């Protein structure tokens, strides 16, 4: 007879499962498993389905809350962009008006024409320059930086 080494609890459970534990075999012959109640499987399926639906509802609520948060951030950024654009346009308009007050009389005296003729011509040249830069950018030419 060969001496057996003691088994660890994990090894014992594995060996007992594969060979059949003598205690489990003795209990299974003396004790009978209770019968499953009628409708048990249907009730179990309903409970699993209800749990899955609750998980889906919780995920949906979390996703809707995240969507609302991101939408609020997007709207706040849009309002901030509108405000900054308005401030930039007003600043550019005031700067253009201030520089026109100084530059137009000087330019009119250099060219030898009056301000009422020079101002629309200068506005047209600036507008055409802006349009040309926008169209050049749309056609893929590099932008001025």
C-alpha cells in the first residue's frame, strides 16, 4: 500500500467531483431532492427578464442623463461662441471706425479726391479682398495666418 499525500481543499473538491464523494453518494441514496414546484421555470424566466429590463432601464436613464449633460455643455459653448463673436464684431467695427476717421482724410489728401468718393471705393476693395480670401479657402488654397 502506498502512502497518499494529503489533498488541499481545492484538490479534494476536484477529486471528489470526479470520483464521487462517498458522503455525497450516501446522502443522495438516503435523501431525495425536492420536486420543483409547478411553474418554477416560468417564474424564473420572468424574474430574469424583469431583472434584465431593470438593468436596461437603469442604463437608459444613465445614458439620457449623460446626453442631457452633454447637450447643456454644447448649448453653453454655443452661447459663449455667439457672445465672443458679437464682441469681436463690435470691437472690429469700432476699430474700423476709429481708423477710418484718421486714415480717410489723410488718404483723400494723398490721392487728391474727396472722402465721399474714397470711402465707398475703399469699402468695396476691402469687401472684394475678404470675398477672394473666402473663395480661395473654399477651393483649397492655403489661408493667411
